[in-house]
């Protein structure tokens, strides 16, 4: 059984490409796609948290599953190199960002 040769992949950045830091990700899901909203969260006081969303990305369910697998593998590699990550406890009934 012959395996077809893999194509050469060329990465290129579009003129509007940008990089940004996000410490908040919100996910909305429907039948057709996953919508990821990236932002930054800042706590200005004990009772006030501000979320500033700066980018929304739509993914097909298949791309979301592929992203999940890539993230799982990379987190496992990170933890193997640097130790287990601990998540902060969630507030009861509150959203997770």
C-alpha cells in the first residue's frame, strides 16, 4: 500500500496578523461551530472584575476537537518538563474564564 507524499506546508502571516496575551477565554457552542472569545481580565477591587474582550474566533467542531488534542498533548509535555499545573478553585455557580 503506497502512502501519498505529504505536501510541503508554507506558513505565511497575513498583513493583519497579530499576537496578544489572553487570561480569559469564553466559549459559546452551537450545532455548527465553537466561538472562542479571548480577552484580558483585571480585578480593580475585591468586588470588581473587568473583562476586555479583543478577539473572537469561530472554529468548526472538527477543528475544536483537533485543538483540544493539541492542547492536551502540549499541556502534558509542559507538566512533564515543569511540574503539574494547579487550577484555582472556581467560585460556586460562577463562569469559568
